[in-house]
């Protein structure tokens, strides 16, 4: 028991050392925590730290990693023997027992400690296309962000409250707002959609109600696996894509997606990114069948005169058995057989576009050399250049162009021992955009030269022309510059893993120096643009303030004009009333008139006196009208006697002057009412 415990502790120490060497995590406590979360599964722990799309580890890598860790990488002498045409025999049990097992990091980590930064953790950027009714929103976020942050951004873009928003389309089903994107292991490009069941659709979106309903429906797919003679009854929501269905079938049948051959999909299901709701399949049940696609390499039985090593290796990249058991000689093992004998070329001659050709190339490369290989960019050379050179300076990478030639004796050795070496795969995935092409066929080679002339100029094209067949394969390292793209290095097939790594690292040093200058220039340019934007914003705000001030002044002037107009109208109205009262007054009686005459003297607030004679029988209203005709209306002024002090305006206007005791004469004064 004690020895078993000691062995277990020793194994964990080795796993801890390997994990730290691969991930660059120096904190032992953090490394142990990550390993314990994965039950001390080294591969699972590294996959949890290093982005999976880098191609460092694959799902079927455990057995290969353990075998590689036991025997270590091939020596230079073995590589030389293989290049000379000799086969490398698998290690015997005696050799494995006599030699101590090496660190398992040799299976998937760089051996050189100076290159440990190859697998340092980097934050990925994820692309999201979010559909909502008739709108589409494009988002780019770091994988360290949460689902809730996506919803907050969509709330701003779509005007839909987060509380009423349901974000659908996740491959792992419904997720919570606190879920970190990294934990979902998402691909670089993702499609999501927003549902708002609590918000009634408008008239313009009513036509999408059927689509929304179909996205929420469950489709029963009855899938017949013809080779195993077995049926699978699988339920999928309408929001799942055809690609997701194929991946699930890959897990059930062990048939990779690229090798699946289907029958039963409608003609409208032309794109694997299409959802089941839009694919045109029958609801609620649809019947399909799947089998493994037979490749041209397996379509015919191998003959004694023409046998290919690929005929004896399955598509999952298992290790080669002794080729002599299958009648394969050494020259054929290392690509010396004639191209006419090869059953499945790396790239067909009649591909309509570069993407189709690269898909075929990647599938064939995986079939020949295994799943552990660089991620080849699927698309045109122009698209690969755009991806590598024309983003932000911090996101730019070097472009590695791999040129394959099946007629070269070095092709198989270079692919299996260099291009599929874990350290090379890791370094290329971290720092390069890798694009590949097959120049075995003259038509494909001419097509490549045309593309290189268009994108890199005639010098690069002439350089490729000068290389002979036995110097292939080639790995061109291209760096994007402001004026033109520059080929930093051309690596030929007769190299070793260490030399290849050193040349890649040398190119990275040159690129990093240039990238730092570009980042500095970009930051300075963005700072200038920021200052200019701030100045433009300040100028805009100044213009806005001037406009508001001018508008306020204009409103004030307009208000003054209006008030002045009202004042004039009021004065004109008062003057009209005064004139009408003046004209309505009875004539002033003569002093010698026979009737009783009352002579009144009225003192105004300004100190002037108004004098007039009235008949004693006149009403007080006549006196009030007289005073109003002089500009002192009854509503604003009161008429008072001197002694005793009386307010005449409070008397009945129908009373006579005699009744008011304003006879034969009286002095009155005007006073403004309070």
C-alpha cells in the first residue's frame, strides 16, 4: 500500500510538472486547483486552459500522448533514416521497459523551455450574429465576458429590456446570465436569436410569428445508420442547425462530419449553418440516413504494383503498422511512388473555388497524417491575407503558406514529423494564419502562381518557380507591411523539427518588432483621432450653446415686441374709451344759468387741478365720466373730499351732486386705488 501511495504521488508530481510546462502557470496552488477540478486528467486540464481551436489537443489524443510520452520524439538519426527510405519500426516492449519514461509533455508541448510562451493563455475574441425579428446585430466580445453582458449590449441596440429578453441558440441549451462564455467552449463564429414572449409583435413583425413558432418546435429525426443497421430517434428544437445535428451523429456513430454521407435532407437544406426550422424538413417527424463516405483511396483494392500507405491507415489517424505486412515498400511509404498510383490526391484540379479545394485538402491531410495538424485557413489566399495582415495591429499575425507536392520524397516525412509535431502545431496555431495549397498537379500550381503574383508580386512567384520538385514541400513565412507584403523565409522540406521551430521563432522576432512599431503608430493615430473627436465635440457643443443663446435672445425680443404691442393696444383702447366718455358728457352750464350750478375743483395726483361747472341735478356718474375722460378711470382712482374726508366713488352713481352735498362748490382730489 505504501509503495502504491508513493507511485501515485510521483505520478501527480509528474502531471503537475507537465501541466506547468505546457501552460506556463508558475503558481503551484493555481495549477493544483485546475488539475483537481479535472480529476488530475492532464489533457482535460490543458484543454480547459488553452483554447481548443489552437489544434494542440484533440479528443482522441490521450492514447497518442501517453505513447509519445513513453517513447519520446523521434531522434534526428531516425528522421534521417526515414528520409533515406527506411521505415521507423515501433519501439519494442524491451526497449520501453529498459528506458525510463520521459515527460508526457513531449506529446503536446515544446521541449525547448525558452519557447514556453508558445502556449501562454490568450483571450479569444468571439463573433456573434444575433437575430431579432427583422433586425440583425453583429457583436465581437472576449471569451471572458458573460451572457448577461451580451444582453446588456443588445438592450442598447434593440431597445428590449433585459428582463423581457430570452437569448437562444446556445449549443449547450439554455444558460444563465452569469455564465462565462469561455465555459461554453464556443467556436469563433456564433449565431444566436432573441425571443421576447412578453412583448407583443408589431404589425411589421407578425409575418415572423410562424418562424418564431417553428424555432420553438421540437423535430423528431429518425436517423438510420446504414452500416450499423441501427436507427436513432433524436429530438431537436427548430433552432438547432444542421451542423449541430451532424456533430451529434458524429458522437453517436464515430463518423467524422466530413466523412458523413447523408440521404433525406430537402433540397432547400443547402447550408449546414441553416436551422432545422428553415431547412424544409417535415414536421413533426423526418426520416434521414447516414453512412461513411467512401474516399477515392478506399474505392479500389490496393494492388501489389501500386500500394499507398494511406490504404492501411484509417481516417482517425492511428499509428502505421509495419508497411511490409501490406506489400508496401519503403519508397512508397515516403512518397516515392508515382503520382498516377495515388488514389486520392491532396487537392482536385477542378475545384470551383479556393474554399472547396482547401476543405478537400484538410480532409485528406487529416486522413493521411492524423487529426493533430495546423489549422488550415479555409478560404482564398486573399481572405487569409486579410485575416493575417489587415486587422488591428495587436491582432495581426504572420501568414504561413504551406505548399505540398506529392511527387516529392520529402512530403510524407515533412508532414508526419514536422507539420504534425505538437510543438510546431501549437506555435503555428498561436502565432500564424496557416494557408495550404497542393502543387502536385500543374493546373493547381499555375493557379497558385497566379494568386501569388496578384497578392505578393512577381518576385515571390519567380521564387516558387525556381524550386524543384525534390525541394518541396515549402513553407513560406509572409509578413504584412504598409506598402507591400514581405516573404521573410522560405523553409524547404529537408529540415528538422528543431530547425523549423528556430526559423519560425526567428520570423516571429522580426514580426514582433514590426508589430510593436505598428501598435505604437496605431495608438498615436487613435490618440490624435480621439483628440480631434473631442475637439469636434467641443466645437459642436459650442455651436449648440450659441444656437440656444441666440434662440433665447430671439424669444426674449419677440416677447418684448408682443408686450409692447399689447401695451399699445391697451393704451389705444383706453384712449378710445376716454374719447367716447368725453363726447358723451353733457355741455358745461353757464354761470348765469337759472338752475343751481355746482362748481367743482379736482386736484390730480400730479398736482394739477381740473375745474368744471355741473348742474346740481347732475348724477355722480357724470362727474365720474368727466374724471375718466381726463385719464383717471373709475376702476383705478377714487375721488375724495377734503373735509370731512369722504370717498365719493363709494356713493351711488345715480345720486345727484346736491344729494352728495357737492354744492355750490367743492374741492376734491384724486387718489389711486390700492
